[in-house]
C-alpha cells in the first residue's frame, strides 16, 4: 500500500502556515484511508484536519475520531474486518457507520 500527497503551490501560494499545515494533514489523512469527518466548511470546527473548514487554525492536527478510525483499520485482528458504510445526506452532511464482521459472517457481510 502506498500514497503520495503533493501540495499545489498555485492554490496555497498566499495561504498562511495554519492553512498549509491543515491541507497537508488533510491530504496525508486521505492517504491513510481516512474520510472527511464533515464536509460543510461553514459550521463549527470539529478540531481535526479531516473536517472541511474556512478557518483551519483549530483543525491542523488529526482528531480523536481520526485516530479511532486508524486503529479500527490498521489494528484489527485477523478475525475482525471493518465494515464502513458512508451515506451523503440531502443537506450535504455525511453519515458514517462502522461495524465489525467476524470470519464466520464474511460471506454474508460481503454481499452488502
């Protein structure tokens, strides 16, 4: 598994340090397989770099929700597999549910 995150100087040319740091954290998070925690840049910041924002000063680092998702993906035992369902709602928000399936349930769950 590999990932490449490149910063586009055209779009970040006039960005301040926090905006650049937010963008790098955001893109590296995607490289690890993390989805957006929220896609509305105008609501309250969630204090994690996978949250869309117009004010990145409090969103420059991964948040607890991001760390939990990374643990679920990369620290699952051989018996467990993560099952993620992502739904984009009519209002633009995103709802994610995470479930687990055990080896015996794989055939059943893989048909979802």
